C-alpha cells in the first residue's frame, strides 16, 4: 500500500473516516460487554442489564434525526468529531468510584454514548457519498459494504476486548484506558479531517428534517422492521435463553455472540460479490425485496424446530448462523441503497432520517425482546421476527427498480 501522502485526497479522507469509525466501534463494543459483565457480576438480572441500554436506543432515534440536520449545517467533520468527543465524555463518566455507579448514572452515560455512536455512524456513512465520484455505483457499493462490514466485525472484536480489559484492569481501569486512547484519536481527527465535508450549500430549514423522497421513506420503513426483527430475539431473548436453557456462563454467551457479530461483519463486506457486483449489477428495490423474502421464513423455521422438539442446540445455533449471513446481506444492501438514493447536497439529512428509522426499529425490538420472551418464550420472539421481516419485504416492493431515484 502506498504511503498516505501519495494517495488521492478522496482515498485519504475515506481512510480517515474509516479509521475514526473503527476506533469508535471498538470502544462501543467493548463498553457494551464491560457493562454487561460488570453488572452481571453485581447480581443484576438480564432484564435489568437490558434496561441500562434503554436510553442508548431512545437517544439514537433523536440523534439520527437531528444529527443529519447538524451535519448539513455544520459539516460532517464536526458531527463526527463531536461523536468522538462525546464518547470520551461517556467513558469518563464511568470512571467514578463504584458507589456512584447507580442505575440512573449508568443510563445517563449510555445515553451520551448512544448520541455519540449515532453521530459518528451518520457522519461516516454520509461521507462516503461525497468521497466517491458520481456515476460509479459499483465503487460506492463496495466502499459502503467495506465500511459497514468492517464496523460490525470490529464490534465483535470489541466484545472480546471488553472482557479482556475487565479481567486485566478492572472496570474503572478498562474504561479509563479506552477514554485515553480515543481522546488521542479525537485530537488527530480534529487536525486531519477535511473541513466542511458534507456541509450543505444552502442552509437547510428545520422543517426539512423529514425526508421528501418517496424512495427514502419506503426504505426507512423497511429498515425499521428489518432491524426490529433482529433485535426482537437477539438483544435480550437470545442471551437469556443461552444462559438459562443451555446453561452457558457469561463468557460462553459473550464469546459466541462476539464470533457471530464478527462473522456477520465479514459477510457484509462480501455482499457486493454475493449480490452480483462482479457481473456488473448493483442493487435496486427488487434486490432488496428478494433478499428480505429469503430471510423472512428463517425465524419461523427456527421457531417451528424448537416447538416440535428437535435438538434445540442444532436448530438454534445453526439457524442463528444462517440468519446472520442472510441478515448481513440485507443490511449491506440497505446501507448501499440509502447512500445511493440520498442527494449529495445535504446528504446527511437523508441518511440521518433513514438511520432514525433504524434506531427506532432497534428500540422497538429491544423492548419487545424483553417483554415477549418473559411472557411467551423464545419461539414467540422468533415468530415476531418472522412477521417483521415479512413486512420489510412487502414494503420493499415499493422501492425503485433502478439504482438511484428521488
């Protein structure tokens, strides 16, 4: 690879954006595992631990909507750096003495981290639209898939990192070490990231927060149900089931889910090859429908397998791996389509609106995951997931059949 100074300005900025996103993602995954393991050790139940992340998801909905507006007015470099700075602050909030780590305090830190995460993600995804020359949809798809997939793989690595740091440094030491490293990256980003990246030529009005694009509205609705389908059984129900029914300890649960997320990220990076880019094709609305339809029957099949007495280990673990692969392709397709549909001037407004729907789907899925599992069990969560994916597929029928429509 040539030295950074010999690369084109667009590639240099892409590498800087990606590096920022990677660093943030490592701390995000590690912090989630640190909180889960630390508070599990303090005797918190799984549902109580899930409640600690409630503000993380709620503030993600608001942040994506307002963050897109801020990105268009202030520039994506500023919103990305703001996200990094807020994550440092969230980490420092958790370095207080153990007696201060009350539930409201931790929920507040998680809320700050949720704001930081969605500012960072919105900025990174929006930036790619501006760094890839117009008229190169294949290259755009490749860059989006690489950024999205690598992020999720590194989030899985972050799970491992969180457990290792907790064992080596303790909770406060681990959080402080991550804050120190991320602060250095934040300072470098303030110096190196292109000024006014993504700043709209015409200052957007506040009423423009809601998208006027039919394609983006339809894609956003499909995204809501797609990610609600994942989280309705993955966030609370699955870890609790693995612990309570399979008898796995917290390290086995965390390790397995970390490997799953890493594999999921790897498949996302391969999505362009899987969906036909090598033959010169780029995704459109029909592609999104087909892959959502392929995914829709899988949670139902897993639920049937569990309810008919088949081997729970084989059905659930095998089904989870297949679900991860199919879901990764669906997610990567959606990530490309939103960047493709978004207009270049004020791109973050469209991307922010879309990821608001993504965050709302995660919030609904998280809440349903705890309630449905507690009331009806894991098969009911899977049936709910199947219904959500089916809705995502049907909504996708309304998407344009060509790469970029507004």
